[in-house]
């Protein structure tokens, strides 16, 4: 039975310390976990736009390829952190050399993902030992090129004298055009002139919003990176809970978008939101109004109503909160207590989405952020209080017999 270990949570968080473009002049620090978040947001939009011709089970197959393929590629990247991309692509162009590298990478990954079960490990191996042009892999490749190209455009103005930049720019331009047959890629290439390009650009800007902005930390984390961290943890929770495929994918994507309203309000810390109930209500009212005006409305008006509708579902707009367990039954949205939800609605046909698990993963990500900063020598009352508060809140909490949150947190003592 899959389970979750401290080492797995810390491994995923390691991307918060992994710098990108670190041999170039950068106006802002660029981190691997932020790029992965941006990539998966773009991959999700392309998934929504390119699945309508598929049968329901084929759509779930595609969704699983995108979610797990994204995780598998991220894990691989975490292991080969010191290999520059141009060198990596030269290795990849030689099948024999790439096979040797992949074998070594999988050896490094095996103990880290072992707790997720042998089936997950086999899917990880099969993904990296197989090269194909399936729709899911092509969506991930296009999303990767877009997110990396977005970073490139950010640092390009201060690196005009760099002799590698013309070649790098050409590789992004020609690379993304290879995927223009995918619905939505043309809009991404056009950039912020299109509603889809503007949405992808807005999401990328969440890397500029620092969490715990009044508390020094090492490493610092952005709202964008935090969203990806919560998405990963939510998917691990799903595997441990034996969630159906629709529920597992919904949990990942709900985690990936749960702080999207902070595009509009910035990262308002929990004590402010919770200090007076009416303040929290006002903030949510503002978030929803601005979300409709600046994000969901433009998407709907441009023919991307399916994207707007799914975002609304992930953010809990129909039931009042993203942290409520939600199903779709007879065309209506319902919020349900966890026990009933887990026992009776764990089926693809209900399009289930965990709210309780998402909230715990959100808190768990904050716990990891505070714990790591303290271990790295940052002394802070705020960080200590966060650890104590989260530990106290979840010390007796469990989600079924195989997922005890208090026991998981106890591993960090």
C-alpha cells in the first residue's frame, strides 16, 4: 500500500533551492520549482483544449500521462541538477549515453519513491525508458518550451552580449512551433495579445510573489512554487488514499491552482484572514470578483469557457471554498464530509475533488518551508510558531487508516 515519508516530501521541496540560468545575469532569481509549476499550468490548459475528441477513459489516460509525466520529468531533473541543458541534450541525442544516464538516475530515484508503491515505480521506469510522440508527452514538451522560453525572455534584455543567446532563442522559437498542431499552442506563441497567452503570462508572474514576505528564510519560496508543492503532495495523498483517477488528477490540479487568486490580492497571511471573520469574507469576495473580471471573464469571452469552468471547480466557487470535498452528482455540485466522500464517491463518474486533503497539503507545504528554514539556521519566532501551530492542529488528524498526519509530522521532530 502506498505511503508518504518525510524523505519524499523533502525531495520534492529540493527544487526550491535549485537555481535556473545560474550561469547568466538574472534580474530575479529563477528556481526549478517555479518553472515546473508554470510548465504544469500550461500543460493543464493544453490538456483541457486537446481532450474533447477522446472518450472519457482516454481523457483520464491523457490526464494521468500529463500529471505523472510532469512528476517523473521533475524527479529526473532534480537528480541531474548539475548538468547544463545543452550538455544534457547532447547526451540525450546519443541513445547509448542517454540509456546509461537514465539507468543511473533511476537508481537514485528508486529509494526516494519507494514508499509510493511498486506500481508507481514501474510507471516511472517505463516513462523514462520509453520515447514516443504521444499526445501527453507532446503537451508536456510544449509546456516545457513555453515555460523555459518565458524565463528566457525575462533575462534576455540583460544578456544581449552573451554569445549563446541567439542560439538559445532560435531553439525556443523553432521548438514551440513544432507543436502548433496542438490546440492553444498558436495562442501561446502569440503571447499576451491572446487571452490564453495572457493567462499563462499572469500565472508565471506568481513567481515574483514571495511567501512569508516579512520573515527571512532560506530558501525563500514563491506563491508559484508553493502551488506546485501542494499539487505534488495532493497527488501523493491521492495514491495513499486509493483515489480513483479523476479524483487523483483533480487533486493535483486543484493544488496547482489553489492560490491563483493571489495574482490579485498578493499573499495575505492566515492570521490576517482569520483575525475577524468578516475580514476573511471580504477578502474572498474581492478575490472572486477580481478573478471573474481579470481571469475567468476574459477566458469565457474568448471561447475558453471550459478552462474557466474547470478553474472555478478547482477553486470551489460553486460550493464556497476550495477546501471542501466536492462532487458532481446529477449535474449539481455538492460539498460532502470526508468519510461519506471517501466511501461512496470515490468513482470517476462523480468527478470528485478532495478539500480536506488539499487543506492538509497546503499546511504541510508551509510546515516544510518553515522547518527547512529553521534547519538552515534561520532563527525566527514566526517560523517556530508556525511549526507548533501546524503540529498541534494535525497531531491527531488522519485520513483513513494509511494516512496519519500527526505520525507524518512526528518524523520531523
